[in-house]
């Protein structure tokens, strides 16, 4: 098979193009895998995007994928493609820490649903990306080692909780990495690292029910994190579809998101809110996101400043998430509290103090929000906001407390509401601050309407391309 001359050319090639080259036998899976691991060897010591690597196993699998190609055997749309899995999710034979010192030596005997689905599509797992402890922070810091750092500025955070995924994709250490999102964990790192990330409608993608963290709470889901919109649609095709192990997953056949990108986009009625009525926003972030919305207006779409009439969701998010954390993992607080990160200890303490009445009251309020969001999207096709209130913040940054202090919501106030209401929401790169940090625009859509978000994002990408902009570390 032909060989590429430079790793850089290869690792930043779009995934849908890599897949096409592999299937046409113009690119060897072994060549691609070797380039990825050379890249990781060079950059991971600087960024700490991976907690665990599976180089020997991945190279052996790439060799088998190449042999299958030569024999004419196609293992799926991701045949031979390197993929990184967030370290919250089970991977057979590969260490899975959940970002916690408690599970630093845990190696699962079986794959979770996400790893299974990736393998069924032909992908090869190269390792586990860094995450805060049990995903309970909007930055990626834990007791397993150094913080995960941002490829645009290594003194800044990559966000969280899919911070390792965001950093690895942005820096060209991995072509794609599915993330998970319970309060912004795909959209926050995608925004801060300058890539595209999509949280689908709850249930669009089956979810892991794993032996450590238990079943998914009502607002957590998986989605693609990629360097362009086409790759996100390509990966969402692989990730979507019912699985009998997840009773919440949608039973209807999902659309072909990749093909739908080529269909025409109708004139949209778009709501723009710079603050959702309660957020304090960095002036440069507001300026860039507002300019991005004007780009949609220049395309012919109708823009109105409006927001759903919903109060800040932070206390309710922390109550519900903390109740589940205490139910499933509260024993850690009794057995080895010194091994836990402060933010996770805080979550367990919140959950332990909650009464049943308080929890029911929280869910009643969530129900009201869902009704209000349905009503809002009877008027508008999309809602746009900044993805985060600030650009990538310094490692160890603190913000004004908007909840109990479990999460620094002042930095990232725009994302958790749409986990509660189940609406699909994406982050698209829309500019850079004066000191070179990415800014992201959040696009929220109707339930089950990922297609309109993807098509609108694709139109914006063509109007204002970002994929050629790469962090200096790369």
C-alpha cells in the first residue's frame, strides 16, 4: 500500500477521507496507527490527554485490519480507524480508572456498549483519554497525574469532563474520540480546544451501564468529538441506533446524518441569547459568538434575541447528580475519602444530605423546564448561545460559585440546561481571542433534530472554515 510522507499530513486528514483511503487500499491501517502513536509519544507528555495507552494491542489489530483488507473483507465504516475512549467507560483488557485513584489498577473483563459499538464498526481502541474523577468537573484534573492541558496553551485547561478527548483530537493525537455529556462534558472541551462536538438528543446513542458507575442518569449521553462537521455526522451514524441493553435508547431508525448534510437547509428562525438571562460572559467571547450569529443572518436566516424562560439550573443539576453519586459510590466517602478529589467529595456530601422530598422537588422542576423548552421550539428552529462564558481558563482556575461549588458553573453556565431538557446541542469553533484561544458557539435544536444542527453547522463551517487552524503545539 502507498505510504504518506509526513505524519502531520496524515493525522489531520478528515476521518471520512481516511476511511475512504483505507477501503480503497490507498492507506494502510498500520501506517495510520504508527503515525498516531508517534504523535502521542511526542505530545502526550506535554498535554496528558491519555491516561492509558494500548499500543501493542492496537498495532496488532491494525495488522489484522490490513490483512482483512487485502483479502477483501470489510469490517465496517471505521475499518482500521484509531479511536480513543474516555476513561469513564469499560474497555476489555485496557485499564479503566474512571479518573479516580480508587480504580487506578482496574482492568475490565468486558467492553461497555460504547467500546462494543466502536469495535463493531471496525475501529481500533488506542487508549483511554483523561477525565476528572467520575466525570464530575468541567476541567480535567484528578489524582492520577498532571492535569490535562490545552493544545493552544499548555497553561490552560482543556475543559471537562471529556478534556482528554478534546485535547487529543485538537492536537492530532487521535482522529476521533467519542465523548460523554451530562452537563456540558462534550461541548465544554470542544469549545475550549477549538473542535466540533455534538451532544445528541438523550437516547439517540445507547449508553453504557457499567460495573463501576452504574446506569446512566436521565441526562447523560455519548456523542462525537471531531475536527469538522462531516466527521461528526460520519461518527454519529456509527454511534446511533437502538441497543437492547439500554432501554432508554431510541427504537426508531436514525437518519443517515452524513448524507443529510448535502440536502438543502431551509430558512431558519434562530433565537440568539448572549447570556440565557443569568450568565456573565467575557467580552471577547460575546463579541465572537455574536459575530457568528450575524453570519447566519447574512446567509438569510432570521435572528431574534430570545431565551427560554428558565431559571439557572445549577443547584438542581448538582442535587440530582450528587444523589446518584452518593447512591452508587458513596461508600468511597466512608472507606477512603483521602483518595478522592475535593469536587467529588463535595458531590457525595451534597447527595448524602438530600432528602427524598428535595430530590422529588428537583425532578418536578426539570419537568417544568422540559415543557417550557418544547414551547420555545414551537417558535424557533434553533437556539444559539456562547458555548462557555470564558475562553480556556488557567489550570486550577476558580469562578464565582453559582451552585454549591461542586462545579465551577461561572466558567461554563450555558450547557447543563440542555441535558435536563434532552435537546441536542453542538459546539462549533467561531473565532479566537486576542491571545489565540478558541471561542465556541453553542447551537441547540429540537428533540431528535440533530440533522438541522449538523446542517447549520456545516453551512457555517463552509462560510467560515476552521479546520485548517491548528494549535501551535501540533
